[in-house]
C-alpha cells in the first residue's frame, strides 16, 4: 500500500517534470520572440503572433491582437505573448502535479516531506516555484520563467537520480516542531533569493549591454525587459524579504540547536555557511547604501550570495561532515 | 603661511587618528569588513575545528602530517577564535559603534525636531501631483484639511503661511513620518553588539560537561564525576547544583514495519530520577533527544547511547577480581561496539582485554563477525586477552576506552592463533594459561548525557529577537516627507500641489502621494471641480532622491 502510494508520488513527480520541460520550452520561445528584431507594422506583427501560437499548439482563437503595435508603430514587441501565457499555465499545472507528488510523499511517510535531501529538493522546488507564481500575480516576471523552470528541472533531476531514498521514519534528532519552522522558512528564503539572483543576473547583462551592442539579438531581448535600475530595485525588494527570512532561519536554527545539541551555536559546517550567507546578503544590503557600490557591484554580491545558498544546499549537505548530515541522504 | 601645495598640509598625530577613525567608520570600510568576515569564515568549514570536532582534528593530523602543523600555525583549526578572525569582527564592531553613536544622536535630535521647511518648487520631485480648482477656498481651509489627513496617517505635521505677495496667497504643510525606520535600524545594529557582548562575556560563566551513565547507576553533579568538563573562564565549581541523577531505564524503539528502514532508531527515552542532596527531594523525569531536562540552573541533554556488558573476572580459586558494567563505544549503526577491560590486580599478571560486542551477531562471507540489527536479538561478546603491564602504575591518566598494547603480550585472537574468547549472555570461559575465568553476566544499556549551563543565553535570544524586529521595521516602514502647498492667484484660482520625498528605499511613495492628493480633493468636496489637473511627470526628474 505505502509502496504503491510512493510510486504514485514518483509518477506524479515525473509528470510534473515533463510539464516543467514544456513550460521551459514555452518561456524560451517567449524569450526568442523578444529577441527577434522589432516588427514594422501591425499586420506582420499579428501574423507572427498567430504563427507562434500555432507552433506551441494552442487554438488560434485564443490569439488576441497584440496590444503594443499601437500608436507608436510597434517599436517594441507585444507585451502579451501567447508563448509566455501558455508557459505560465503549464508551470501552474506542473506545480500542481508537484504539490501532489510532495503531499503524497508526506502521506506515505506520515510526516512532513522534508527530512532528507530528496524530500528537501522536492519541497524546496515547490516553494521556489510557488514564490515565483505568487510574485507573478503582482509583477510581470515571465522573463524569469526559463530560469525558474530550468532551475527546478535541474534540481529535481539531480535529486531523483542521486538522492532518491525509500520512505524512512524520522530519526529522533529531527523529531521536533522546529523541523517544520526552521527548515520551511529556510526553503522560502531560498525561493526569494533564487528570484533575486535571476533579477540581478539580468540586471548585469542589461547594464553591460548599455556599453556594448555586439550581440544584436541579445540587445533586442534586453530592451524588452525592464531597465537595469528597475531590475536592481526589484532584486533588492525580493532579496530583503529573503534576508529577513534567512535571519529568522538562523535564529530558529540556534534555538533548535540549543534544544537538540545543548548549545545554540557551535560553528558546525552548516551553521558556518548559514552565517556566511547571512553576512553576504547583509553586505548586499549595505552595498546599496555605499557610494560606488550601487548597481553592478551590489548585483554581483547578490549573485555570490545565491551561489553560497546553492553551495550550502548542494555541497555542504552532501560532502561536508557535520551535525546537519541528512538521514540516509 | 602661503604653502606651496594644497595637499601638503601636515597631519598631526591627532589628525592621523581622526583620519583613521573616519576611514574605519566609513560605509565602504564596513562593507569590506563584512565581505572579509564572510570570506574568513570559509576555512573553518573546510578543515575540522577543535571546538566542534576535536577527533576530526586528530585524524587530520594523522592523515596530513606535513600540512597539519602549517595549518595549525595559522590557527586553521581554531578559526573562530583565531587572531585574524577575531580582529576582523572586532574591527567591524568598532566601525559599527563609530557609525551608530553619531546616528543615534542625530536621530534623537530628529525625533524632537519639526519637519523641514517646504521647498520652494515642489514640481521638481518625482512623486508630484497638482490640481487647480476654481472654488473660492482660503489657504487656511486647505491646509486644515491636509493637516487633518496627514495627522490621521500618523505624520508629524507643521504648517507654514506665506504673506501674500503680488496678489497671491500661499500656505503649505510639511509632514514627515516613519521615524521608526531609523529607530529599527539602530535597534538592529545595537542588538548585534549586544549579542557579541553577551556571547563574549556570558560564555565565561557557564560550563559543559559530559558523563556516561549505565542503567541503574547514578552520577553526582560534582566536578570529579564528569568524564569531561569544559568550564568557562569565570566559572566557579562551587556553583554546581548539588544533585544526583540516576538512569533508571533506557529504552530504544526500532523501526520494525518498514523493511527498507528496518532497525532504524525512531525513539530514545531515558527515564531518570533526580535527587537534591540537601532536601532529599526526588523527581522522576524523562530525557529525550530534543527534550532536555532542566535541573536547577543546568540543562541535561541526551547525546548518545550504547551497550554496557556486565563482565566479571575470577581468579583460579573463583574469587571475583573484577566485575563491572563496561560501556562499549558504538562503531556502526547496528551498534557493533568496542570496549576495553583492564584488570590490574588479583591475577598472576595484569590483564587487559579488547572486546567487540555484537547485539545481533552474524558472520560475513569473509568469516568476520558483524552485527546486523541494533537490538539484543543474538548478543555475542568476543575478547582478545593481553597480559603484561597496563601502564597504570606510573600515575599518568589513561583513557578507559583505549588499551596501550606496547607493554602487553597478546594471548588470544589476531596473530596468536589462539581463538578469541566468545561469550553469550550468562556464559563463562577460562582465560588462557589457567589465569582464571571471564563471564558475561548481562547486558545493560548506557546513555551519555551532556550537562550544560549558560546563564546568558536568554540575553542572546532577547537580542536576536530585537535584531529581527529591528530589521523588519528598518526595511518595511517607509520614511517619507510629504508637502502640500496651496496658492491663490489674484484671479481667484486655487492651486493644490502635493509632493513626496523618500528617505531610503520606498517603492510605494508615488501611490502614497497620489492617494493623499485624491483624498485631499475629496475632503475639500472638490473632486468634481478640477479645472485642469491629472498627474504629470515632472519635466526635469532631478528630485533630491536622485542626487547622490
């Protein structure tokens, strides 16, 4: 019975990954469209959109006349893109499937599904996509779709191949409500940092593009995105939410460590890296208020910060010895 | 004096100090120190640390005999107490203090000061709205309404009236809010200093001690009865609470249903009794992982467990020369355990034994024994016997978990071609050479406890919560100034201008200004009557926000 449910969970996960892959393709087509040279008149623009929708396999009736080929004679690509819309819907579908997979895993295990690397990756990517979709309802971040779905696919791919373990009970050290709080908040923080990272990355590309226009298609693509300054402000807002959550993770972790190990801080490898990440993002926030460090330099700090987050998750958990080594990996 | 060059003004010692202080407390230096701190923390995760993993350090020295002393000379095994790590964070905190003291003074003044004068031209701000009305409203009526609205939004408000000039009358309201943002910022940084001080000083008053207790035995909370003890710098052993702790029972639940996780421990329970020595008051309690027991000013944590076989050695006449529950250290997840028995007196020579204990013994293809399940299903004890000098008489302290075989002769097992002694529970066997007998009477469990006292950790928690609270207020409460200005021209037209200025990151300034402006028009019951209007972006976006 449990084995059946567990394989159902894995099946749902594979389906979710397949749909994420389709969503990735959709977002990539959207980016390709953004990077194609500006269209000259309404007629060509219209037919291009129709072609696009036919290619991704949606009903042509869905295609609305592009809105931006309006007064100015279409110097920028249409804001509404069928490819991006389809990709967003697919992402929601894949996310729903993945939530099902994760919830089933929790049902089988009779506990919360984040006690080992496999489950942590599962829940982690659910939350990253969730944060992304949540932000999407307020800000148009569809240009980050390839990054988010791509990252999710890579993480899920690695974890299903490398870290899949059969369901096992929670070891006594993890039997604490702090597992719910500490780990979950850490995952949500990671979701915000991931989006901040992607924004900073585009910001850097955008700032560089201002200097060189060597790759024409890239330049066109970047012109369709918000300006570097807007991206920087957006990245900052996303990252400070991540930073607050990370601060909470650090404090909650210390409280749990005090309960479980008898000391609130002991420079365990995972504690060290959590501290390093906290300091890096503190640096990022201060950089925005430091003369000469706004703009690209602070963006680099955000990128280094997220690299440390990934390192903490992918390398420290697996290759470093410490108290945080996950059960059965 | 007519110096030859502008740059040649000599700095006296005081000048140099001031220059250095200014450098240290600059934002750029603080940022560099922060990044340096992150970088300096990295090596401590790459190399084992004495504080967290002393055995790892010993192992590292064995594995890297050439590299380890070099690393040790730069304190790579004590990164977080090293001179270089400490100097980075101390410099950072000095820089921090140098930053927050003047800011606190400045903020204290700002808290009592009135909002600044209304700027002459409001249309140079990014967040700007204006409307012209044709209703005959006096400037006072408009500023009254604006004041009421702004005060309702918890702004600090001050009004300015300008005397009429060339037929125009002008009045304005200057408002500011969000002082809590800076307060939160200062609380955040001050609390970080609080944490540093609490950790630095407070660590000195506490202690940690470890002790192994076998089921049925007890431990008295005195310095001498700890297996290991790490006191803080200012700790006084006289302050140890006078109680004893006995381990009545230690229970482990193993997974038995899930085939893929068979034998995985799912619960540890230590049933204990504490007894206060003066009052004789006793209490029964349980200690679990994640559920420490508070006794007096100390917390008692369950850290580890294992088996303690009761072993008895008799001389040829049958007199008991040794009997004890000997804690064996677990070597793997199925609790194959290693222990040492030392019999210094009573036999013809001193005898040492190295034992392996298998809770559920099985034989590998190679013929070696192993344990296949952590519970006592088929327990077996094997003993390799040594005789000679145990090295105890020199008075040097020796580990009870290790046997120095350099002055001993092996009698069974290994290369001696004499089979190791094998005992099931209740069995007895002869020692080689007719020295006597050894028996395995029973097998108990032991638990290892950590006793911990940290009188300041409550302070650390308090400061941590203040850090989080300060962070939230400093990042999410917007500090902004808003001005409403009204002017009446000679022909009776009334203009209302609303402008806002963000102090710090404030993505919602524009909507806030628009919202206020519209509410003001509504309050004046004029929403329907604007002659011209709408939000126009200012022609020259050179607001104060942009100048940096």
